C-alpha cells in the first residue's frame, strides 16, 4: 500500500471509532502528539504526588492519613500505566524522564502551587481530581488503544480521590469558623488554576485541531472546562463555599454557567517554569530519581538473570 492508502485506512479506522494499536500504521504526527500528551500526563501524575505527600505526616487523623497514603500510591500507579502506554510508541522511560528533568517536557500547571494547610488536600482531591475525572472520562474514548485502556483503569480510582477531597471540604465547612475560613481560602487559591488544567481556550490551542481529527481528544478544552464548572459549582454551594468569580452567571435554561476571564498570563508564566513551586518540584524529582538508581539497577540485574536462566532451560 502507498503511504496515502495507509493514511486513508488509518483515518477510516479512526472515523469508525476503532482503536489504533502500537503495531498499526500511524502518521508520525499522530505518534508524536501522543508521545507528547501521554508522557506529560504521566509526569503530572508523578509530580502531583509531591504537594499531597507534604501532608502525610501532618494528616489530622489516622483515617485521613490512610486515605491520603492510598491516594498518593494510586497516583504513582497512574504514572506507571501512562509511562508504559507511551513506551509502546517507541520512546523509552529514560528519555521521558530526561525530557522532564531538562524542562523539555511539561506537567500540569496545577502541581506548581504549594499546599499550605489541610484544606488544600481537600481542595486538590475535590477540584484537581474532579477536573482530572472530567478530562480522563473523555479520554477513555481516545483512539490510541493503550491510552484508552489506561484511562479506563485510572478512572475507576479517580472517583474515590474526588470524593475524599469533597468529604474534607464538607467536614471543614461544617466545622469551626476558622476551619470554614481555611476551606474558603483553599477554594479561592485552587479554583482558577483548576480551570487552567483544561488548557488554553480552543482558539489558542495549537494541538486541538489534529487531536480532534485523530480522536486523541473527544471533546475540546473548553467543552471539558465547561462540564467541570457546571458540575462543581452546585457542589460548592451545597456545603456553603463561595466560588471566587464575581462574573459567574447561571443560564437556567441550559444549566451552564458563564464565568469570568481566566488569567492566561499566570497560566503561561507557570507552565514556562515560573510558578511558586516549579523549581522545588523538579529538583525533588531529580534527587529522588538519582537516589532510586540502585532499585532500577537491581531490577535490571534480576531481569537479566531471569532471561539467562530461561535461555539455559530452553537451550
Ligand atoms: N498544564 C501544563 N501545560 C499545559 C496545560 C496544563 N494544564 N494545558 C495545556 N498545556 C500545554 C500543552 O502541553 C501544550 O504545550 P506543549 O506543546 O509543550 O505540549 C500547550 O500548553 C498548548 O496546549 P494544547 O491545548 O494545544 O495542548 P493539548 O492538546 O495537549 O491539551 C491537555 C492540553 C487538555 C492538558 C491535554 O494534554 C490532555 O488532555 N492531557 C491529558 C490529561 C492531563 O495531562 N492531565 C494532567 C493532570 S493529571 C492529574 O490531575 C492527576 C490527578 O490524578 C491528580
């Protein structure tokens, strides 16, 4: 088949809602877009463990410590599924980590903000994982097989993440005046960066046109952002939290909220590396990656020994 015929067959597979598997023909642009998005998704999961880990030793009860430990462990696992999905496209784990350490690969803006108190752990679970769920439920229908299957698995765990965060916020809003003030302050600090998680407006999103044509994305950045806003505002109002947006306006007919302007200058500053915690997040990742060298060497040695043993047995 000529390249044109292969590309046509590929697009027909996409248009018929079929999965593209690693061994199938795919245009380089499709492969590169997926390597970029999936590796950055994986980086986000792993870097996202840091702000929450900050509160493991200071969780207010044994139960809340257990829940937080379980959630953080889940995030590490999500990162592994996603790195593995990206590896099926021909990039190695080492290359992806090198890109992250060299600042050549991004991770989600949201993880560059500090977690100042326990209410932030509630806001992250409720808002950040809540936003991730909206995005990842949609990505379950992505055209690349390994990514879609990883999303199905990850979404099963995300709802627990969102519910435990909302429970923390609900408890604090039912608590003392100080706890209510802490929860509201966390809402004020995390609301807008959570909206930025969905990426720039569709008109400013350089990757969306191809991503929608190739069904890597099934809904656009703005469509998913709107879904998140419409479902989260009633949750905030239910527990007495105020959404920090004076321009919010509910259209009763559609159930959609008009919202205020997002500060894209802050978004671009943060994703360029100049957020409150960017340097700390990367230096911590580099330090722990170097410290973990011996684990990777041991696993490699074990694998080689196992392969050698199988070769002897089958010789
Ligand atoms: N943070 C950092 N960079 C972002 C971003 C964000 N929130 N949103 C967009 N960008 C970057 C893009 O990576 C791209 O830069 P690049 O060319 O260097 O990669 C640029 O801004 C233009 O954005 P586009 O909209 O054109 O890019 P995409 O088509 O990739 O759309 C996206 C952005 C919607 C985030 C898409 O990549 C996506 O859906 N990714 C998968 C989901 C994901 O990564 N989520 C991160 C959070 S994971 C998480 O929350 C874990 C939870 O369990 C806690």
